[in-house]
């Protein structure tokens, strides 16, 4: 499976940079800035989203200064990680920033994102920018219009500077593709950053973006957040409209380095849309309000490895549960009650239903590409496998699979009768070698499919509940891990409030930033 420059190896820092520069030709040649310029940039790129937005609104810093600082920072950092792709020309972006400054002078303030550089995930359309889906089949495609979430971010004043890298069609929870190459972990460039919102997570962790959008099916907002020490929020289907009549398993959500930024971005992205029949008709302004919460007496159910009477639980790399239990101790110190729980249903049955429904959708989405031999040859093996598996699902099977999903949902949410939130790890292992497509085994247990190693996220996807990924801490090798905070159906605001209290108590992104932020 190619990854940019096939001849290069990733064994040394120099060759890694060669791969990334070759894979991201649209970024252009990186330029090293002097020490004085670096110090100047840190005063701007070091700010989180709300602080930077306030500085722009109050004219403490101009949009041109912000854009210049970010572009200079990207030139220094991006060649080391390959997170941002399809970067637009500097002169055009500076002209956009100048126009935002003129709007401010004229009293036209667009909102929270006014003048902030944004880079939508390369699985979503942003007008005038390459929209590749990480596939060589679409490497030359330019989006003709914005997706809904991009349109909303643009209306709030955001400037689209390019895209963030993603795996081909978002498949694999590992961010590499033959168009742009591999995105590397913000903390250790030998390791994967996760995926599919891998580019977004690394861009945030290295402060190349203040906030970012992502999407999630089987953990794409969650495992890269956990492996890069940031926050990612898988929202309820319809909270950010994007799915027509089909109750899908893929959703869009915000990513950030702190919970207030996460909530404020959600307030921009969310909201009803008449053209989307399953969109949630609730005012998104609630997410821009207070996140204060008295957490004493709140009850958390710890799902751990999802062990039940019929299963020894999911395969977990040693150390993962230890890091997560340390995060649970923090909750306990905050006055939150924590107890272990078991879902009163078969996790394996739910997982089999998930994989079959997912593949059924993939067969519909990519079947035409598969049926053309020339285009099929350019599809990653995992995409071909999903189409083949999906075509084995019959129309008569679908109602039974949906019934299995409903059974899992009802069993899962029954736990909320005695608990306010449920918590699980964001992944079953720590970030692995970036050259590995997907882990074939965990703790000596074989993974039967390329999806199985992310089962801890897929099982929560099947519930449809909102789930917020938050940093849990680091293992002795310096690898980060996260926790999934699962809320009651449609209660994103509750997840945000609990996560905000936890964020205030831990401050993981600020306490242990990516070493590249000091580059």
C-alpha cells in the first residue's frame, strides 16, 4: 500500500521529512524562520481559540498578524508531521485576512471564528480547495461548494487555509494515504497519530490550528484525540446535520485543546437544518453558555474492557487501563462516584452488527468504484474488503441488524438508570509504529479484521450516544491515552460540563504540550 514516496523509508528523521515533503507537494517548500520570528509567532499561536478570538475582536492583534504567525509556524512544523495538506497560497490568505480586518473596522464582526485560520478535514468539501478523500481517484478534485459544517464555520468568520490529512475514505484509524503520505504523532514522530481525524488532531496539538473539525465512525474523533493529548467530540447523529434520512453511524464533531473551545466550536457547527430531516431542532447557543457544574455526587460507570459473562473482554495492551484508571482517580478526587459496570447484552453480537452495517453502507458508497477494474485497483485493500463484505448483506438482513443495534442501545442506556455518565478508553492500545497499516494483534490476541482493534469505540458508536474524548495521561514511554466520556442520548451539554470540570483539574494539553511547539 503506497504512502507518498514509495522508495523512502521512515527509519530516520531525515527520511521521514523526505516522505512528508514529497507526499505534501501542495504545501510547497518549507522555510526555517529565525529565532526572533519564532518568538513572535509563539505569542499568537500559543493562544487557545477563545483567547485568540477575543484578541482579534478587541483589536489587540490583527487578522493579518494572526495569519502571518500561523503560516510561519506551519512552515516550520508541518514538514515534521504532515498534518496540513493543500495549503493555499500565502498572498491569497493574507488578502483574506486583510478583508477580515476591514470588516472589523466597519463594525462587521462575524463571530467566534472571525479571522481564525481553519483547515477542514479532507473528507469534507471546502469550496475552491482540493477535496481528495485521500484517494488517488480524486487527487485532482476541487470542491465546487462548501459542506454544511464548513459553510457554518466560514459564516462565523473562519478563513479556510487548506485541509487536514485523513486516511483514504477515512478508513483505518491510521492517517496515511497515497496522495499526501503519512501524518505522524505530535509527541513521537515514529508513531501513528491515529485517525481518521489524524491531521486535525496533530495540527491542534502542535498549535498549527486553534480549533478544528473532525468526523467519526469507529473512533475517528476519539483515538487521535487520545493519542495526541487533545479533545474530540463525537456528537449525536443530527446534532451537526449531514445524513439525510439514513440513520448513519458517521457524524461530524469539533476538536480542541480545551473544553471551552470545544463547546464554542460546537455552537457554530450545530443547529437544525430544514434540508436535513433528522437534524436536531435545538438551539446550539446552549454550547456557548456557561459550562459550570457541581460534580460532587455525579456517578460514573467504568466500562473498562467491556468484559461480560460471555466474554473475557476486549484485547487491551498492558498499561492502557492503568492510565485510564489514573484519570478515574482524578474524578474520584473531584467528588465523583466511580463504579465498574457491565452492559447487560453481548458486546460481540453488537460488534458483528456494527461491522455488517458499516460494510453495507460502504458497498453503497463505493460499489461503483469497485465495479470498475481500473478504479478498483486504486482502492485501498480495506475499502475493497468493505465493499465485498457489504454485498453479502441482503435487504432482509438489514432490519435484523438494526434490531440488534436497538437491543444494544437499550441495554447500554439502561446503565444510565444508576449512572450519569459511562467511561471507557479511547483505544485498546497505545500509538504504534507509523509504518504499520493496522495492528494484527493486541496482547497476543489476533485481530480478525482491520476494524477489530478499534472495537472499544465501535461499540459506543452503535449506541448513538454523545461521547467526548478527553486526555487521560501518559504511560512511562511518553505515549498518551484518552478516555471516552459517554453521556445520555442527546445530552452533549452534560458531557461538556463534566469534561470541563475534569479539564480544569488536569490541564493535560497545557501541562504536557507537544515538544514540537517549542521547535
